[in-house]
C-alpha cells in the first residue's frame, strides 16, 4: 500500500444518524472492525431524540478515528453535507446508520485505488430482510472504465432509460473522490426522495474514471416496519428541485440527457403523487391538489416530452398522469 495513505485518512466514512439506536452499535462495530485502518468515521447526529447521541460519544471515546458532530435536525442531505464539510480523507464513503459493512469493505476500495487511481468505485450489496440475505450487484460489466468507456457504456443509462432503468443511484456502496463529490452536492437540503441520485449522477458525470466491482461487502437493512411507518406524503417540490439541480450540474446538450431527465422527473413525480394519497383527507380534495401540482413546471413539460417506449408500466404511469386518471394511482397507493 502506498505510504501516502498512512500519513492521512484515505477514507472519510460519513454516517448520518437519526433514530437508529437499535442498529447503530452494529454499524459502528463494523466500521471499527475494518482490516484497512487508515480512515476516519464522521458520525453526524442529526438531532436524534433517542440514545444515538450518547452512543456516538461513547464510541468516539473508544477510538480517536471517530469524530462526532451533533446538530439540529435538518434531514439526511443536511447531515451528509455536514459530515463532508469536516472530512479530511481523499475519498468519501457513505454508510447509513442502520446498515453495516463487511470487514474487507474499505480494503476492497483501497486496493482498487492503489492500482487504478480511480475517481469513483461502485460495489454490490447484500440486502438483509429479517433472516434472509440476498446479494445484489450493479448489473454492469465489472472492471475499470475510462472516460471514453463511461460515455459509451454508463452515460446512456446514467439518469433513466426508456426501459425505466438507471445506474445505481445510492450514495452508499460507493467510494467517491472527495474533490469531485463535494462540488456536486444538492444545495436544497429538505428533499426526502431521490436525494442520493441528485449527488451520485453529477459526481459520476464529472469523474474521469470509474470502477465497478461485484463484491458485496455492504449490508443494506430492509426494515419492513420502518417502510410501513414512513407512509407519509413526500415533498411535492422534491422532483422539481432535483430536476433543476441536474440541469445545472450536467452538460444537457451532450448525449440524450434531456430525454433521460424527463423520464426521471416523471418517475419521481409519480412517487410523489402516489404518496399524496397517504393524507387523511377525501379523495377528491387530494385529486384537485395533485392536478394543480402536475400542471406546474417542470412537471408539465416533462410529462409532455417524456417517452418510456420500452416499459409498459412506465408508459401506463405517464398516461395516467397526463390524463389526470388518478383513481388507479389511488388504488395503487393502498398496496
């Protein structure tokens, strides 16, 4: 391993933390059990009301590689930004507080960086639901991509294809060169859907190299109770904010990014519309609010111009939104 990596942390692991006291010790133990030791872990307590702040402080007292930032609750985007602001590592690695990582996770990244000096690394994950664990890889060819190869093989699906497929948008399961990542963060911090892709997409676009590995050392916890309890209306401005953010961060005149962005925005708009039916109010009142919403820009333009010619489900979704056929979406929201 290059001696430079021993002079400063190669990785800054940013862990946003809120309401995960039952899972946090396992997450932090997995970080401290890494076989690659040249890292710092930045624990961002986002105003958590449970025992998470105390747990963070206890772990910081045990290991000087752990830094803790206590802040007023501002949401996931705000917590990650706060962590990156104090990061000193060359690469940013994001780990959610209810997930955990295998002992070779950082070494996997470090070996690739040492060999290829790459800007972004993508790996697989293990989905964990109760006692069942399932591996999930990216679906793209493994190995090194230079800029030319990225433009040819990654960019056609970077945002969203006609088949409604897209490059893995999560911030976790990846390592990003900090100098690129920090410039692409979402400015508006209250977005609660699609915030990972808003940072991942432009970071990959501005990278000169990327490496894809099928190694699955990230453990993603699927918490069914949490999913059920979070059936709350999504922010109606979220897809709009991300849409305009990507317009600024990408060179939209290259490739087919305009068409891809129309599809992404409509897809996320559908999720927002579906979530509005979680409100405890009459169907017709919610329907009126949704129609007012989708007639606004950029939603109206995206609905008019997007095309999912090779996805029946996405085509039906777009048709319902265009024609204001909201009862099928209402029924869909109940399942």
